[in-house]
C-alpha cells in the first residue's frame, strides 16, 4: 500500500511510518519543516513538505494522488493555544479529508481523542481547561465532517498517550473505559486498520488491555 500521513513527523506517525516500511508498504509523510525530512528518510518514508494550515485543497490532492490510503495524525501539539486547535485539529483534518475524497483515496483513518464524543459544556471546560476543551471540540468537529464524506473511514480515539514501549495488548471497541495506551500500540492498530474492511464507518476507542491487537480487530 501507498499511505499518505498528515502530521508525518508526529510521534504516532513516525512509528507508523517505520512499521509500514518494515511490512513492505510505502509511507508518505506530510511535514511542515524541511529539516524534518531526514528523520522520515531514515525510516524509509517519503517526506513531503506542505503546511496543512495554509495549503490549498489542490496542493493536498496532488500529494494524495495515487495513494491507497490516508491517515490524519496531525495535531497542534502541547503548548499551542485555542486558535491552533481550530486551524490544525479541525481545519487541517477537514482539508485532508476533502482532498482524499476528491483524489479518490477511499480508505481514511483519522486519529482523534477519547473524550471527543462528550458534550463540552461550561462545567467540563472548567474541569479540563480552555485549551483542552478547544482541542476536544476541534476533534469532535473533524469527526463530524468526516462522517458525512463519501470515504471508507474509521475514526480511532486513543486514550492518554504514553511513550512506554508497546505491549501489543489492547482494549478496542466502540466504547471502552478511560485509560492509557502507548503510541507504539496506537501506530500498530492504525497500520492494521488500513487493510481492514470491517471497520468502515466506525468510531473506535483504544486503550491498553489484555487482548492481542490482531485478535481485538477480529472481534470487531
């Protein structure tokens, strides 16, 4: 498969690119900074420099042309304010999905966040803070946009992300209790989802658990 990944230098994306290459697939990572390109090349991934906050749909379509699948793994990241949650976690996601639809890239996996499905009212915002509330609202809006598109989409909502080594054991279902999950395991779930046809049109939650990843996917 040829897989185009938005947010190609992110922590999950780098792991995914390495895994795709190891399994004989081609990963194309969209990055904002030219100096990040060598990091992708070291993983046998193809870097494409394109700022999704300022790109046109046609520019993104050009990158997606000929791809078998697309993964949205971008995010404004820690330290960013409310405005960039809207322009990246929502705006870039909407642009990427639109471009995939127009480019005819049907398989689309969007990495969202556990909590994006809840109502973010004033009480929740007071508890989690203005910026994280904006992040969850942006993720929810991106999910809503994707659901209306003519794509074979899957939305993945991981729990709290860690850099611990992956254990290959997860809980994966429409609804799971809150918990942590290593980025290694998120990347592996995404890789397997790309060729899975049974999860089209589903929103799945993911944490560490007691079920091997492949088996968890089969149970879906």
